[in-house]
């Protein structure tokens, strides 16, 4: 059978039905796909359905695709049965490399030759995960962020034997189910977003250890400061906006640059490519509109119940 176009992939196998796997299932169901799941855990089906039901009201608010229904979810008793007729497989087993390597080898035996496999791994190199497969060229990382039914980002990472066609197919598939895909140029442990998160958290812990602030202060500083802008702009765009009417060039001239001319040209070139068609006032208005939408949409943490 010829591999379907990403937008036409109808049957999705979710191997692993924990919080991440069930969240993926909800996402795929909301996009009008059929989902078949396997998980050996006790009460795995019931637990997965709880997560799907929890996610569904939020997915309805986002907008369901034509034909979307929780009735298109099916639970089966084995990995082999789950992947046999799948157009795409999202593996979300516990984050143990040895377990995932075995799972990929098993899926490789039972799935169609053309089916792409993606792992929800948060750290492992795809070259390791594909190491026991006869068809390693179809194995990628498709790393989501919790809750996987809401957060858009998916990091697509290929191993040494992953084909470019598989990478492109996975990228396009995630885009077709409402995700925001990014494709790494080379594999690295923990990928990109987790590494950025780790750096921020380590600096936060250092500040607390030094007695500068509390962990509550850290959350306040990020959530009500840079985190609001990062939510839609990211750190490099925020750096550009921080330069006022002079943008990124003014920021570099004012604060200096330590990473060399090649890195400077890469940063400035990236900004010019994305925003060179806009006046700074237009970009500032876009920023302010998004900030206003976030501020107005924020809800406080539920108050502690009395008694």
C-alpha cells in the first residue's frame, strides 16, 4: 500500500495510553481521525477514556473537525493489532530507552512497510530508538508538550537512518492535526524546548539557593514578565522588539555581542526574513494585541477550599 498524504492519514495508532498517549488520542479524534490504542497497564482503557473525556470540552472550544467523535476510539489487546492497519503510529510508552527500543522493533515487525513511527520521547536520540528496526528510515521523534491535546508544539527529530521523506511526512502530518511543527537539523538529547526549559529552571534554582528570591517569585517573574511575550513571540523576537524603533540592530549596538560575526548575521538575517516587511510600529501593535488577549484571558488559580 502506498503511504497516504499526511492530511489523508485516517487510522492513527497510539501505542501507550498514559496521560501523553491519551492526550494524543484526544487530539487525533478531534481532528476526525480513527484512533486505535494499545497499553498493557491495568485499567489502561478506562484511564485513557478519562483523559479523552477531560480534554474533549477544550477541544470543542478550539473547534472539532468534520466527523470528529470519541466513538472513533478503539482499544485493542496488543501492539501488533494496534499498528497492523495504522497510517501513522504515535508511541507514548514510559520514558525508558530500553522499553522504547523493544517497542519500535515490535512495531516494525507488524506495521505496514510504509507507516511512519513517531515517539513521544522527551530526551532519547532517535538513532538509538531505531537501532533494532529492519526499517529504521521511518522512525522519528514527535515530541509533544503536556497537555498534548492542547499545546501546539511538536519537535520532529530524525536519527542517522531516518529518511528525509519520513521527516517531511511527519512534519506535515502534525501540521494537519493542528500542531505547530519544528524540525531539528540534527539529533540531540532532550531536543530544543526541553533544553531551554532546563536552563531557565537551573538559573531559577540558583537564584533561590542564593537567597535572592523564592520559587513563588520565580513563577511570578516569568509568568507576568517575559513568559507573556514568549508565549507568542519567543526570545529572539522579544530581543528585536526590545530594541525599540531600531530593533535588533540597536539591541546589539547598545548591549554588545559576544558570539561572533557569523552568529550575529544569522540572528539579524532571521529577524529580517520574518519581519523585514513590517514597520516596527506594526510589529509593536501585533505584540500589544497579543498581550492584551492573554491578559484578558487569564484566569486565577482556584482558591483554597475552606474547611
